[in-house]
C-alpha cells in the first residue's frame, strides 16, 4: 500500500542522512542541476532508472 505523508525539511534530511530514505527531485535533469538540487538528492530520471532495483521497503521522499 502506498502512503503519502508530508514531512518537514529537517525530517527529510535526517532520514536521508541516516540512509532511511531516498530524496528525489521531481524536476528534469536541467532544472534539477540549475535550480532545484539538494545535497544527496537524485533527479527524477535517475530515480526512474533505479526504481526497478529498489527494495519495496525503501522510503522515497519527493520534492
């Protein structure tokens, strides 16, 4: 079952830093690199390539 929850930026960073979640930017590569990049995040294109191999238990945080 997919759950959608809003979390704070502090919680998102803490979960990503602890390796508990994957931080994904919803923008394409150009906007990701020029305007929306957060440390440790991946662009949507990379997430889509990774998705088939991610464990189902992986938390994904979209921004």
